[in-house]
C-alpha cells in the first residue's frame, strides 16, 4: 500500500508540474496582462516569508499571487520577481543558504531554487495540494504536507527521492514543525482542529492533540515541552503541554490570529492578527500579551526574526515586509513590494 500511495502521489505531481522562470529585476517589473487564473485550491489563502541564513536575502509569497518576490536586504530593494508559480504556499532556506524551496499546491511540486542564480534547479513532485514544508536541522530531509491527499511526504534531498508517504491526516496545510531533537513531527490538521504527532524514525502516527479552534500556525519551544498554536476561531493562542498532549491554557490576542512565531531567545511569541492588522507580543514567562504592534496590513503566518533577535520581519498582504524593532516593538521600516 505504501508503494501504491507513493506512486499515486508522484504521478499526480507529474501531471500537474509546470516550469518556473526567473525575471531579474533591478526595478519593479510589471506583470503580464491580467487573465483568468486557474488554481487547484485557490479558496485557501496563506503567505510565507523566509530569511536566508546570512540574512542578505528575504523571499516572500502570497497564495493569491503567482509571483515570488526576492528582496536584497542590504539595499532594501527588490532583487528579482520569480514567475511561473500558481499558488505558492511555503518557502524555506536550506541551512547552507545555497538553495531555497517553494511549494506550490496547484503545480503539485516543491521548486528547488539556487539562491545565487535564482534558477530552478529541480522540482520535487508531491501531488496537487502540496502545502507546508519543514527541513531537518541538517537539511537532508524535507517533509511536505499535502492538504488535498491528506498525506505528508518525506524526501531524501541528497538522493532527491521520496522515502515515505505518511497517511491519516485531515487537510494538513501550512503548519508542520519538527521537535528540537528531530524525533517527532507535528502536523496541523485544519479539519478536525488537531495536531497529529508522527514518529520520524518509523514514519508512523503516534498520537494527536485536540481542542483547537481553526488551527493555524504552530511553534515548538527549544526544550520541546511546549507548542504554541494560533486559534483563529477563538482569537487565542493555545499553550500545549507536549508530554501530556493537551492544551494547558489559552491566551487571548487580536482578531483572527494566524501566526505563532517564537523569538530566537524563546522568551516571546509574536502573533500575526489578520482581522485587526496587528501583531500581539506574548511573554512566555507570564503567558500574557505585553505589547500590541500596529501598522500592518493583514499579517498572517509569515513572521521571522534576525538571528540576533533584534529585528522581526512581518509580511503584509501586499507582499511588503515590515521591519520591527523588538526593543521598542515598533515598525522601523518597510521593504516595498513591486506594483502588480
């Protein structure tokens, strides 16, 4: 059955795959004339933001737009607009920074893009519905959610081959994280509002955590004992006791929270509130909101931090990126997206 599921997934992806092209842009480049855009799952919306390990490059996407934008952080300007996508879903950098990965649920692939040349060097077939992604710490293994097939595919990146397809999920979308030791994979299920726990040694489901309300992004504490999960249905962040596999408490935040990003020091959770254009800052120690940052435009899951923790980057609906000074919790600059 495993071989059948794997073969079916790859065949679906091969039928859906399409090439991606790169448009280099010193200045913003207008898109072609607007035409009707077919999407596999266009009613589902999300955004993504990834920061390269050397912090020179930021790559962003919004599933409503077929472009992926690359920013040069040294100049604060657009370096390139990458075309050829349909519904880009998630972006992550390899630990080396030499490549980044972009999943596309309509194409059914994960594009492997060279950071220096911005050329697509490979496309990993996953099947229509390819969504959330996460990399192992060594960058050797890629896990890909498929919200349409209700599966998670495990890719061996050295061999560029899938090694397992795990079944038993219910619309796994963007939320997927590894435990700090890499032994457990936590997969959010939009249907059923639960987190499924997968043993990465056996590629088998070992349990689940329930009780969420329109579950969105999750983050795992560095000690592996706590998960923070955004409940957009109840305007709360759930604090999950991993050992007991239950919600210990909830924290009220802004309207329609999608994000739950832990700061590098693990002391704060930053929450993108889509409904009121704010970011709530939660103290992990007190489990209370200590600051509310304004001035965003429909912030969602896409919140990342500089390595030293001094800046937070928050993606807006128009693909601009707000820089937040974490000492003052204020927006101190914005990377402007090209006009489309």
